[in-house]
């Protein structure tokens, strides 16, 4: 069974690296960098060919954030729930779900932009043909 994935590997690697680097910068005392960690995941979703692929690639691109979380970049796990196996798995699943959602939003934004661009071009063509048809009818 041959699968044609058409994955933009360059965007996937750059987006995952950008998100991970923002988490690393944020862990060294620059908390403002955490706000921009989702920009790489948005880029991954925006560069995908459809919404389904954008969602999957968004989750895949968030795996470096999972690794950094377990290394302590987002803080130490404290309390009764998070140090347990169930808590660790739930944190991992939550990060992957958020990555998938952000990838979905990026892919959805691309789809909306393509639709708006097509409508704009359609309106532009209507105006151009209208003037040409008037000239043909007058002669």
C-alpha cells in the first residue's frame, strides 16, 4: 500500500524547533517566551495540505515540548497527582492535544485564506469580463 503523505518536512522541523526553543528560552527566566511557543505549531499547521494533516502534524511537532516538560523546563511536578504514572501520561496527552489543536487552527486559517483569496479573484474576474463584454456588444 503506497501512501502519498506530501509532508512539508522543512516546516515540520522548523516549527517544532521554534516551539521548543521558545520553551527553553522561557525556562531560563524569560517567561514572555512561553507566549510565543505556539507560533511554531501554527506554522506547522499552516504549511500542511489539509486540516487533518495539520492536526496530526501539530501533535507531532509538540513532542519536543513533551520531552522538555519531563526534563523540567516547565517546572517541577509537585503534588499528589502529577508525579504518578497517571499524572505523567495525562500531562503528555494534554500537551499533545494542545499541539494538535494549534495545528488544526493553523490549517483552518490556511483553508480560510485560500477560500477568501479565491472569492476575491472571482470578484476581480467578474469586473474584468464585464467591461470586455460591454465593448464587444457596442461594436
